[in-house]
């Protein structure tokens, strides 16, 4: 299963949207530019849109990393205010 992350840039409310159908267990991480993991959800069952709240984080550039059975996807994400 493939995913989309939007909106980008974002003020902190981000949607992780699966593309296609199916049930997928995935690990979702937010990583800063230094490679430090800021946020993790392990074995998240994704059947539809997942709302992620990053409003408490400082503005800047991050990466959303989604790891599932079919591999890994990494999305750049800009948090702005």
C-alpha cells in the first residue's frame, strides 16, 4: 500500500492517507533533519486517513517515515506557523 501526506506545508495538523485499498499495519515516524525520531506510532492499523497532530512542534523541516510490509516511504514535511 502506498501513502500520501498532506497538507504540506502544514501548520501541524497532518493527514496520512492510504492510496488504494487494503488493510496495512505500519509504523509511522516523524524524524527531524538531524535524524532524531520525534514521534512514533508502531503497528498502526491503517484502513483510511490517519490524523497526526504536530502542532506542538517547532516550525521547520521534518520527514514522515512510513514502514509497512511492502517497504518504506519517506515524505518531506514542512511545519510552518
